[in-house]
């Protein structure tokens, strides 16, 4: 057990003593401490690129806070009112993608409080509500995300802003996509495109195409996914939007992963990470590290898989990305399955399933359930495996993923 964990372990022990018998509490804490030594400590020859990625020092955020506070104070006195409000929107967006989630929300909430009693800037008020919905989306707080995007939609409708309506439809598409309701997601995204004219908001069009590409990837329509990603890349390049461009590289990496083209996927993840590390785009880094960890698990390189999940966890914890944390637990489970640490593997899968259920993420729940079912089968615990495999099969049938269904059904009847 690392020295910096000693105090929290002691506090957890004292807390558990109030809820369990002392013997049960002690047994659990001993197991917790033993687990900390079960992690992969295998020496591996990481190349320079891998070293630079896993040794990346996550920004603390203190400097961000001081500089941005100074900027806000200066510009509030220096800029015309509407321009100042738009600056606050952009700063909230920047802080979100830099991983300063609470500060991003603080700025957006402050903007809302300034605007809520002023009918002069309805468009800015709508954008501020949409910004808050994005922040809650990033935290997987779906009800609040839905509430604020609905408020934004009402405001954009009141001023007949077709581009604004398109942004809200896109937000709803990403909301349902994250929850694993892909038919609904696709409907919203396709509706979003209908609200945009050819020369309307190039950035919004590119984002919608990116999100459609993600849905195409999940549904197995790889040709459409490639077309959508290619088009979004062209648009983001023309806008010099490095942050969103790097996210598309991640999504192409996920497409290649789904196709089993792991070398091509790693190239795309590396492009995403390189752009994102240069600019401290932490949310991009977290998902791309998870993507690489998954591939290294498939390639049975447990040292690299473990290193990338650890760094992904460090970033995801900082930005409170619970969806990524749930995914990391799934990959940790896969790593420890390969290392024959079956009990620890089972615990990781159970943690992943619990978080994904809490977050109403049906796809990720099914993925982790399938992994846990296969692990239990491997340990000849057929009766325990069956409900996990059955629930995964049921979900994949709902989204018409025949390949995965066939694989799981085959496992179910072995």
C-alpha cells in the first residue's frame, strides 16, 4: 500500500467498523491492501512516444484559475456588455475542455445570473443554457443536461434561430447516444442537419457529422462512418479547430478498433493524444488513453494496457469523467483476467457495471456484463454467468449487432 493511501485506509476502516462487524471490516480492508499489490508491475520497454504519453503531467489548474479570473475582471470593465458575455461563454467552453469542470460551470452560472433578468440578449442566454447542458453532459448528469438543453431550445425557438435549434438537436443526439439509445440519437442528429443551410455554421455541421459517424461506427455502418468523419475533418481543418479535430482522430481510432485494425487505430489515437497534450485538452486525452489501453489489452500487452489505464484514471478523476472511469474499470478487469487475477478482475467488472447502470449507459453496461459473464464461465460458474450474458445478448439484439450476439450466444451454450 502506497504511503499516501495509509490515512484513507485507516479512515475507511474506522467508517466500516460502524456498519460491519469488526472482523468483517478488517477482512475487507486486508483484501483491499492485498489488491494494491496485485497490479501489474511488469517491466516493459516503452518507446519514447509511449513514455511521453504515460509520463504526461496533468495540469493542476491553479494557474488557469488565477489567469482567467484576472481576464474576467479586466474585460468586464473594458468590453461592451454583449462582447463580455460572449467572452464568458468562450471561457466556460475553454475551461471545460481543459478539465476545469467546476470552474467552467461557475463561469456559465455567473453568466446565467447576469442574463436571466435581461431580455436584451436572448441568443446569448440560449447559448449559456446550452453551455450548462454540455457541462452536465460531460459529467453524465442526464436530467440536468436535458433540463438546460430544453431551456436553450425554447429560447432559440422564440427567436427562430435555426442554427441554435440545430445545436440543441445535436446536444440531444449526443445525450441519447451516451445512454446507448442509438435510434433516438440518430433521429435527433439527422433533424439537426435539416435545420442548417449549406452556408450555416460550419462548426455545428462538422460536429453533427462527427456524432453521426460515431453512431454509424456503433451500428456497424463503417462506410458511412468514414464518409462522415472525412467530411468533419475537412471542415474542422478549414476552421483550424485543433481540439475538435483531435476528437475526430479519436473517433476514427474507435472505428478502426471496431474493425479490428489495431495498428491503424493506434495511429489515430496517437494523433489525437499528440494534439491534445500540446494544448492540455484533458477530455480528449482521457478517452484516447482508454482507447489505447483497450487495444493493448487485446494485444496482450498488459504492461502498456495498465500504464495507459492508470494515466486515463488520473485524468478522468481530475475532470470527473465517470463514464470513462467505468470504462477504465472494464479494461482493468480485462487486464487482470489475462493475468489470472480472477477475483480482482470480477470486482473491476462489477464496479464498471454498477457505475454504468447508475449512469444509464446501456451499451457500456452490456459490454461489461459480457466480460463478466465470460470470466465467470472461465471459472466454471455457469449459473452465475448466465444472467450477465443474457442481459448483454438482449441489449445487442435491440441494437441489431448480430456479430456480438452470435459470439455471446456461442459462449452462453459452451
